[in-house]
C-alpha cells in the first residue's frame, strides 16, 4: 500500500499572518509617493511648485511680518525694508468709518452688533423666540437707519460723511436686503402669463444686465438729476444704493428664474388642484423649492454685489478703497503705504466673501434632501 | 371669470403706472434741459473734440470729432476685452485642470490663487496692479528683459515693420490656415471610413507656420523688427503698451480666470467617473483621456457659463475709468463733461455694450450648438 502522494502544496494548519505593506506605500513615504511623486511629470510639477513657494513665501513673510515697521507717527518713521504698518494704529478709524464724526462711532458699532441677531434669525430656524426674532429682523433696517443717520432725538449725521468700510457694509447690506425680494418679483414677472408684466420684466432685466454697473452709477449721479423736478434732490448715497440694488436685482432674478424652471410642472398643477391662489401657491409650494435650489447662485450674487460696492469710488464717494487712495496720497504717508493699504482692504473683503461662499456650500449640503 | 378680468385690470394699472412715470420723467427732463440751455440729439457727435487720446488703434488727434473719439474708445474696449478673454480662458482652463491634479502641492497652490482672486473686488486688483506698475523705475533706468523694456511708462516692445511684399506673407498665412482646415476635414472623413489616422497636427503646423516662413525667406524678409533702443533721454523705436492697459489686462484676466477655473472644474467633475475608468480600460494614457474623452463632454457643461464670464469681462473692462485707460466709458465721460449731452452719451454706452454682448453670445451659442450632444 502506497502512502498518499505528497500534496504539491503543503497544507497549512494556520493562517499566514498578514505582512505589513511596503514602507513605500504607507505612512509619510507612501503619502509622498502617491501625492507628489507618482510619475515623472508629477515629480516635475512638485519641484516646480516647491521652487515657486520658495520664491514667494519667505519674501512675502519677510515683507509683511519680519522686516516690517509696526509703530510710528508718520510714514517717515518707517525705515525698515518691509511693510509699513504704522498707519494702522494711526489711521484705522478713517479706514473703517471714513469721515463719520468720531463721537458717533459707537452708533455704527451698535448697529453692527444689532445686525448679528438680525442675520441669525434669518439664517437659522432653531433659535429661541424665533417668532419675535423674525419681526426684529424685518425691522432691523429701520433701526439701523435711525442709528446711522440720526433723527428722533439723536444727532443727525449727513450721509455724505459715511465712508470707509462702513460705507461698503451699508451699501452692500441694503443691496442684499432689497435685491432678493425685488429679484423674486422680477423672476415671477418674467414667467407671468400676463404679457405686459412679462415684457416689462424682460426689458428691465435685459437692459440692466447688458450694461456695466459703472454706467448705471453715472446715470445715478448725472441723469437722475435730469429726471427729477428741480429742487428735488436725493442724497448721493441713496442714488447709488438704488442703482446697485437695481443691478443686482436683475442678476438675482435670473438666478431665481433658473430655480423656478427646475421645479417640475406637476408641483404647480398639484398646488392649483388644491385650490391655492397664485400667491399662496408661490409662497407655500413653488418658491421654497426654487429658492433652495438657487442658494449657491443667490449667495454668489450677494458676494458680487458686496465686491461691487467698491465701484462707488469712481463717482467720488470714499469707501474703503477711496480711503486707501487718500492715505496713499496723504503727505504723512505718501510712498510708504501703497501696498499695505490695499492688502488690508483686500483682507477685509476676502474674509467676508470667503465665509459667505463657505456658508453657501455648507447650506447646499444641508438642504440637499435628494442625495444620501 | 374673476381670473382673467383681474389680470387685465392689473396689466392696465401697470401700463398706466409706467406711462405716468415716463411722462413725469420726460416732462422733468425737458424742463431741466431747457433751463440748462442744452438741446437733445446726436448732432454733437460731429463737433470738434479738443482733447487728446494717448491710447489709440486708429489715427486720432484733438481736431477730430466726438464721434471719432467714441470709435477710438470703443476699439480700446474691444482690444482689452479680447486680450482679456484669451488670457482668462488659458488661465482658467489651466487652473481648473491643475486644481483637480492628484499633486497635493499644485492643487493647494491653485486653490489659494482661485479663492483669493475670486473674493477680492476687481477694482481693488486693477488699481493694485496699476500702482505696482507705476512704481517701476523711470524710463532712463528701465529694466531690460531681452528686447523688452519695463518702466513706469509701460512696456516697450519690438514692433513689426511691414515693408513691400508682406502682402504675400499674409496670403501665405491665409492659404495655410484654409489648407489645414481642409486637411483636417479630409483626415476626419478618412479616419471615420477606414480607421487610419493622419498626422493633422504636424501637417497643420507645417502649413500655417512653414509656408509663410518659406515665403518670408524667398521674398527677401519683407517684415523687419523695430527694436526699442535707449536714446539719450528716452527709449526710441518699438511699440509701447501703457501701464494702464497692462494693469487692466492682468487684473481682468486673473480675476475672470479664477471664475473660469471654477466652471472648468465643475464641468470636469460633472463627467461620469465611469468615462475615465473606461478610457483607462482601453489603455488611453491620462493626457489623451483628458483631451479626447473628458474635456469634450465637460465642454457641454462649461460653454454656457463661460459665455456669461466673457460678457462679464467685457463689461468689467469699463472699470478702466478708475485708472485712466481710455476705453469707451472713460472717453465718453470726458465727452459728457465737455458737451453736457448726458442722455446721448449714456445711450451710446448702452447700445455699444448691448451689441458687444449680443455679438459674443451669438458666437458662443453657435459654438455651443456645434459641441452639443447629438442624440441619435
């Protein structure tokens, strides 16, 4: 009797323990290989990127921080090779408030503080006292206007003393608050069955979208005067705000129209079958869905509007950009703060616009009920 | 019963309100114009302008008319807008593709660039570049880069000089381009029919570049270069680009480029991942996959928003007025101040920008129609 042939493969009575992955595939080394040096082309890109970073980052840090001057009364005391930040200490109020009287700065600050709950009640729905909060948000523009302009026992400040970053904020926030409802109305008007309403909306939207904002601002300062009866004159700030609002309403309406178009007509028909009136149908069924879809576009329009508020400098208002230009030509600072003032102004805008765009991405994910 | 009649009443009310508004505006305008002693109409376009324009594409001096000044300004707008569109498209596509690169460093650097330029006002960027360019050394201490001179008056570069016989070269170029298009058509037809490929790229290069080059040598080099030279006080010869144009162009193309890069990125991400995997399974290298599989499909999502970015760039070029580049709005502003014809000047702005927008969107719609998905 022959013994059973020896199997070609030796049977194991236990599992082979897993071997660790090669060092080149895991950990720091693996990460480097897959992300930076996966092919010769990728390696080339990495080297180019490193050279670029080396050329830009250390000199920039040196200029902004390590070789910079941070104190001094005038630009002449800035003797270091880097940036001259001394003006921030001396002139930041002018940068932020323009020519607003210093004794009334607190009013701007209070208005800004009161803005936080007003915005919060619009953005978040799970806050205490939400019902009263909504009313507060609605009445906030009036409160802010009284605080900033005065009247009702508070000292009046003419609007031509508004300036600096405060001017950008006031124009931007007013534009944002007004352009959304007007944009919704225009979008509904463009899709209305009534031909007069439709054509009026189309003409307004297309004409405004067809021309640069700057020409509208020129209209605001030159032509509005012609259109109004003699002796009636609007404050420059008001005219500018009217034009900025008109401009972004037209863009807003196109964003919202896109949202409206993506709602299937079954929704509309179902709402009609329920016997809802036009406005109820829009308010309860169509708009909540359409606005949700349009959020990224709406926020982008807001961001564009806020950045566009700097255009007021071309018609002689001194917003943050205007103040930067003023400082650059100020005898105390001339030739010293050309880049520094722009950098700080850019940072202000960046922080606000970047957070708005992040918030919109976040909101988009949260409201997205289709995926998942 | 209640529906339609209420609609009619609503519309009548709207018409009435609009008519009243216009009557009010027209009456006021008339009264205001009469008080100011101005007459409405476009007759002023034939008056002498009496101001100079240093940036011009056609001949112009201060004895010319307002009408010609408008044309000069319009051409300047078209110049900076088309330069900007080309540069912004290149920057945008590069940045959009690089941001999706697996290379960690590159995608982060591009992200920082895109987020920063997108979220800072364009006007600030324009003035920033302008201030930097004005801080360059004076003409006498120009920075020389090859045949280029950089100074606070702008960039002076070699200018081509066309002598007799250059027309032949132009004809050669046109023939080359036409021949390339014909060859490409024939090659595509052949590839569809037989599957054989034809090196269209190299043939085209030979026809478009080689043919004029050969003609250039045969006809005895009719095109020369006028090199700028440092004279005793000033640079002589060559061709000068003003710092205003450079600043506007840089800012417009980097700003719009960052928006285009987001559109390109979105377009590429919208292409189903299976397409990449299928192309990989067929053995296509990644560069070819991007060029032949991903981008053609992504273009369908890219082109419509790209069109509106081009329109935005054209309209944003009017910010030139802030740094004194003499575009349509800037020159129109001067004319408005001199002649007082506010309504007419603004109407010219509107008509010009509206027709530029229409022209761009017509072209882009034609292109969009060509690349659109053909359902069979």
